[in-house]
C-alpha cells in the first residue's frame, strides 16, 4: 500500500482512510462482510461479558474483527464491530454449505433471434445491467479441489452476497458462553440482538444509492439498481433480475421475478376486463329492463312492498332507476364471457409461471438446491430449544428432535388459537350484518323522507347502496384492526411450534396467515354474493336473522340484483387495502426519509461512515418478503374469486402493481439495510395457495353468475317466457304480487306516504310465487324451478368447460421448457466429463510424483502440475 500525504489537522486514521464511506477495513484491503453495533447502557457489564465471549469465539472461528470507537461515530454513543471473513473461512463454509461456484465458462448459446425484436428496445436495459456477470458452468465448492475452479482472485471469487451469507451462518451458530459451560441457549446473534447485547447486525451496501463509490474495487451495484430499477420513471422498463439476484440473493430475486411476471399477465386480463366494461357502457341504451324500471308508466306505477318492518314504507319501483343502470354496467352478457376468460387466464398464468420459474432455477443454479440444502437450513432456535437427541438413520449422526407428545400439544394449542381468531372474524362479520339490517331502516326513513333536505342525495343513493357502502367501510376498518393483532399472534404460535427448518417455518406461517386473511378479507364478499337476498321469505312470512324477537329482517336485493352491492363491497375493500398499503409503503417512508435526510444525508462523507449510513436505515426482517407475497396473493384472490362482479378489478390491480414494483425497489435500495442473501428455488407454499385460489375462483364465479347476477333469469325469460324473443315485460314478470291486507300489522309501515291510497290493494316483491287467489298462492311457480334448474345447469356446464380447458392447457404446456431441459442435461454431462478428466489427471500427477525423490525434481513439477490441470480444464 502506497504512502499518502497527511493534511494539517488530520489524524493518522484519516491519513490511511481519507473517506469513511468505504466497505473496507482501515487497511483498505480487507472487505467488511458484516457489521454489528452496540451501545453502553445500565446493564453494561453483563452485556460486555457476552460480547467479549462472543467475539472471542468469532475469532476462534477464523473471522477477523475491527472495532470503531463510539467517539468516531456521529452520535458519540454507538460502537461498530466490523467483521471480515478471510479466504480459509470462506472456503471452509462454502464447502459445508455446498455453494456452487464457476469452474468453466459456459459454451451453450442462450439468445435466440426474436422476430421484430427492435420493438422491445425501448423497454430494455443496458446489457451490463441485465447480465452483470458472464455465464459459467458451476459445481459445489470443494476446498480440496481449489485448482478445479476458476479462481483468479481469492478476494473477489466469492461475491459480497455469498460472503455475507456465510458470515451470517457463523454468527447464527456462534456461542457466547465461557469454555467449560454448555449453555446451549446462549448461542447465536439473534439471541444477542433480542437481549440488547447488540443493537443491530447487517451487511453493508456497497455505496450510496445516489452516487457511485469512489473506490474502483466497489461494484456500485446499489447505484445501478437505483438508477435503472428503483426510480418510478423506469416503470415501463424490464427489471434487472440478474443484478437483483447478485446483490440481494435468489430469494428476493424470485419475488421480483414473480411480481413482474404477474403484472405482465395482468395486462391481458385488464384489457379484456376493460373491453367487457366498455361493452356494458355502449349497450347502455339497449337495456330494456332498466328502461322499464325508469318508465313512469311502468316502474312508476309498480308499488313495492316495504323492505323492512315499521320504518320502511311502500315505494315505487322507478326510485331504483339509477341503481338499475349502474347494475347493467357490470351485469351484462359480456360478464359471462369475462368470467370464463378469467378461469382460463388464471391457468395460463400459473402454467407460464412454472416455465418461467424453471428457467430461473436453471440460470440461477437452483435446480438441486432444496434437496441438498434442506438439512443445512436447520433453524438455530430448533437446535437450541430441542435438547433431545436421536440418531439420524441416514447420516448416522446425532441430531436434535422434538418429541411427539410435545409436538402434538403445540399443534393443538396452535390450531385452537387459529380457530379462535377465525371465530372472532366470523363474529365480527355477523356484527356487521346485524348493523346492515338495523341501519337499513334508518337510511330508508332518512333518504325517502320528503321533510328532510337531502333529496339531491336521495336521488342518487338508495337505502341499499348507503347501507352497503357504510357497512363495507366499517368492515374494512375491522379487517385492518384484526390484521394488526393477528400478525403478531401468528408469529408467536409459529415460534411456539419450533419448526425445524427455515422453509418449514415460512410454510407454516404462510398457511396460518393466509387462512386468517382469506376469512378476514373475503367473508363479507361471500356474504353479499351468496347469502344476501337468498333467505328473505315473502311478505307475511319473512325470515329473521336471530328469530322474530330480534326484529332484524334478512336483507333483500335491489330489483336490479345484488351484483352492484357485491361490486361496491369489492371496490371498497380491494381499493382501500391497496391505498392503505401504498400509504404505508411509500408515503410514510418518504416522510421519514425527508426528515432523516435533513439531518444526515448532506453531511460530508468523510464524517459519516458507510456503516453509520446503513445503521440508520430500517432493518429488513426475515418475514419482510412474507408480507409482500401476502399482499399480492390477497389481491390475486380479489381479481379471481369475485372478478365476475367487477371486470375492472384487474385494471386496478395492474396500476397498483406497476407502482408496487417500483415502490418495493425503492424501499430495498434506499430505505432498508442490505438483507442477508438467502436462496430459494421457488415461491414456496404460495404456489399451492395460488393453485387452490385458481380452482376455487372457477366455482365462485360460476355461482356469482348463477345466483348473484340476474343473467340466468333474464335468459330464461328471453327464450322461454318472453314474447317474440324480447326482454319487454321482464320486470313485471320477475316481481310477484302480494295482497296488502294480508300483511301482518307488525310488518306494516308506521306512517303511510301521501301518494299511497286505499285504491292500491297489492304490492310487489322480488320472487317467483303464485298471486293471491290462486289455489297455490304464495308458493313457488314453475318458472322459479325452471330458473333454478337453469342456474344449476349453468354452474355445471361452466365449471366443466373451464376445468376441461384448464387441465387441457396445463397438459399442453410443459412445466419445464424443452430448451432448458436440453441445456440442463448438457451441463450435467459436461460437469461429469470435466470432473472425471480432472480426477484422472490428478491421479496421474500423484502417481508420477511418488517416483520422484529429489526435492529439486519435486519443485520443478509444480508448474507442470498447474499446466496439466489448466489443459484438462
């Protein structure tokens, strides 16, 4: 290292290191692979003892440490312990973890000429960003065969993401008890962080996100990610997935690959949904049913029965004119086509994602990862808390295990806790339904009361719409509150189960959280779609929620159907969740970033070190990606399970996801400390959840079209009961007649409206029943059974058609592309061939060396050995 001149007033440290914004030790050679921070506090002696033992054990493990005194930190309180892993440590643990490293440049061509490729140029990123490193053949590292691998420089052979993964593996298993004591619970950095011995543990970003690193040896990958990926103006560009994987690890790379692919596929669903919505707008004037409802000579003369007891009065059908027009926007012939299209779209999405995932598995060396690494991912918490040991029949080594009795007890408690919280959700939903029933009468009396000065509002808002909107908002608030508490409960009960591996831990937490979120977010939509208006009864014999004593009469649907209310519920919950999520993810961090930037960003870099800059950032928890996946999968449920009620849902999701990708990228590059790199070959349990939601979506959309929409009754009337294949007269046909004199007094309105006179002896209600005076009065007509049969037939036909197409498409599209299969087999063959040749030449060298006895001859054979090995490779 060359000598540097010292300016007057500068310290010896600054002489060696003119800027603190570096990722190297003071010597400028050894790279900082991890940083631990701590402060002195009241319990200082005990924590100091723990740190002393822990750091001594780290040095025994071969790590090199360097401490920054608190006097050098900006707050004058925080100590920073910098950790460097030398070559021997990296090589040893790379061998243990079976990390794949390059041994030969790949000779398999990748790119294929794509027709009209020039059209995609505006969406592409520079080649050095998309492919930051050459393609190699890789093989699990073997410390005894270092000359087999392409090691040009030991300092840069393992990339920073691999280095910090290895160091974290050591930190998570390093004890901090004294020699001679066996306190197994006193192990690992996680426990030291939880008890306050250290305040933070993180690998360093390689530079500031808005400026390249001064040191040419720093890759400045963070700057490249921010410039080409995290800025919103890049929303139309492709994502640099290889650079994301190189910097953050495969697990985060897979998430952004999935999110990007999901967003691309949403484009097709959004276009089709917009076309269906446009059809509803353009066919606005052809809607005969709405015209009849709004006609003063038809809808204006039809007197409807009260929708609630006492508070609700008789009303005229044309008062629902606007809501019937609104219903037509979403409840039309195009909706059936769109529901079938979405059933096929979701299959194509899942099948094409499998192919995309298989390609990434090959390109990122993840094909054999899960099988080989399962046991190496044992959680330190499992090793610490499971004191029992048993012999592994495969490895013939003693390993920790959880007794069956303890496991059963923990699962029972866990299951009971989940059931309790799901029951709590259902209780809240029942409470919201009771609110809907109780408040409907109030809205009916307020909106329709001519003495109140809200007639302008009353013209546009029906009591049903007002009740549905307010109930949806209340339900959304309840959802957010329950989510806040249950997230903490789910983590607690999953920790209590003591899963063995990280993969098992994430899968268990995933299933618990999704089950809860499924009930929490979708239960209100299921109520409106499949229960509201289905168990009403008829005038004189209404059904009540908790019996007649409760006076909470079951809700009826609007004459235009319940679909518009389902649309309202879906829009409020889905849009509200996305808006709240974006506020949490973007606006709050922006405000925090603005405030912290005023305090710290503009400090000269030689006074504000790289580790201090990263220390003030937010910690990216182990479950950080879990919540990102959960948010997207819940959205996926909204756009598939209930999409028949709102064709614009995929369009809303598309706009949200375009923003989501850049917001997540911005958070990772600017707001979070650099996460510890970790591997994953797929999206884990979320894949099975997506498959289950896809299958369920076919059933729910078929039932929505059959029982929530008015499509089937209209079709039956058009082809079986209408005159001249016309929809004229449908409204009158769909309403049954009831004799007002037969309505019990407890159901009659308290006050009669001025327009209601004694000449009106009957009222109408939404059902298919025989009129008064018929020998089967108030029982279901034959048309009711025809419609029910048509609904059941439609469900069976739609489900079978969609499922047949789904399974046919899944069968036609292989999970692994043929070119990936061929390249994988070619690579396997070449690896075996090169490894065989290497071993043969190595054996020849050993045999020839055994006949040489003179030291001079041995010395002269060393270059020959390397020459032979290089020729072999």
